[in-house]
C-alpha cells in the first residue's frame, strides 16, 4: 500500500503566491506506483495545474519515501544515497522506474 499527498502551489512566473495553494490538498492510498502516477495526473487535470504549480509529490510506503512523481506522470526512484532535498541538483540523480 502506498500513500501520496497531492497539492499545489502558486507559480511566481504568473504572479501567483508560491506559499498559497491553487487547489485543495488530497491524500490518497493506492496499491501500486503506477496508480500513484495516474492519481497525480488526474489531480493535475482536475485542477488545471501547470508544471510550476505542481511540486513533485513523495510516495510513501509506511514511513519511507519510495518514489516521487513528476508533472508528466513519470515515476522516479530515489538516487543512490537517498533523496537530498537541500541539493538543487538532486533531481539529476533520480532514477526512472522501469515501465
């Protein structure tokens, strides 16, 4: 069982406040990573969000982050050594999940 919290933020490129949500936060539970990706894409479409409005959500299994989902619905696994949110280039080390 996986848990994912879907949320949005304002996009400063469009004069939106990045500290204010653009849609309601939703926490969902799914059986597979693919279902998590599908839920993320459905949330994006349902709330008409752009990439700048959608922070890459973490997917949890228990209390451990096991994946992230990008705006385009791709599933990303943690890099060797784990996620490093304090490193702006961390995303370059993410590994795409096999499809």
